[in-house]
């Protein structure tokens, strides 16, 4: 099993990009070396301060946090999975909201841009974000028959704003922060009490998107 303790994230170092043991080499640097196709032994010969366990940790970290290799500049999706789904289930049972979508699909979308974003300009967000019960909460019907819980979080809103700026303010977002709870009609939607408990979100998941046809790059 890879040792993730070898991966360090410091907002003041390398713009918050995940690095190898606090050094100046990032996980992205290691992935580029591996993608070049040379054997690991050659990488270790060329970079004697690296260890095999560092490469293993970088590859595993990328697999866990970047399911697809993310180019330096790309249309981008950034999401955070909702962790405290049991609290949502308890609320849904109490107010009579059903059915919920599969719990592993509950998440918040922070960035959805079909225009290029400079990924290297984005500092990596914290591994966990807690949103307390303050701020406006509502149950609303969005497009595509989505039933969502809207919420407010200055920290997550600032993250979205950072990406909008990187894309030249072209993204399809901003949109109200929300978690999609279900799809379909709910006749009692306006009478149900929204969930007002804490929302706990896991680490950011980045996914490269296909470019919007005819979109100009930034």
C-alpha cells in the first residue's frame, strides 16, 4: 500500500500543489516522468533524491484524487463528495423525503467549465470542508428534474470564483451551491423542512472535460 504521508500539501509551497516530502518536485512532475515511458530505475537514476516509494505514492495519490490525468490547461469539473450521508438519510426519514439518489453520488459541484482553466494556477483545496448550519438553506427544483438542497459557503464560493477568473470569467457557473438529492417530481417539496445540519465534504475531485465546440482557449 502506498504511503500517502510522503505527499505533502502546503498552501505556501508550490501554490498548494501536492509535493513529494515537501521538496520542490510535485506529484504532477512525477506523473509526467512516468508518462514519458522510461523505467522507474531511470527516473531514480536521474533524480537521486527520489525514492521508489515516492513514485508509488505519487501514482497512487493521483489515482485517488485525480482519476483522470489532468492536463495543465483544460476544461474542468471540480466536485466534492458529501461524507456525512447518514445525517441526510436521518433527515429524509424524519421529513418524509424519498427516494434519495444513491448515497455515493451525493456531492457538490464547485467548478464546471467547458472553457480552458489553468489548472496549475489553482491551489489545492483542503482535504475536508465543513459547512455549518448558518446561511440560507432551501429545497428547490432545478433543471433536468433535479431536486436539490441549496446552501451557502463563502469558502466554497471563493473556490469557484478562483476558477472563473482563471477561465477569463467564461464558465457556465456561477450557480447556487447545492447537493442534488433526487430526480423526479416531489409534490410536497415546498412544504418540507430543508436539512439544516452540518455538511461535511471530502477532498476535491478534478476531472478534465471535453471542450465546448467553438470555444476559444484562454
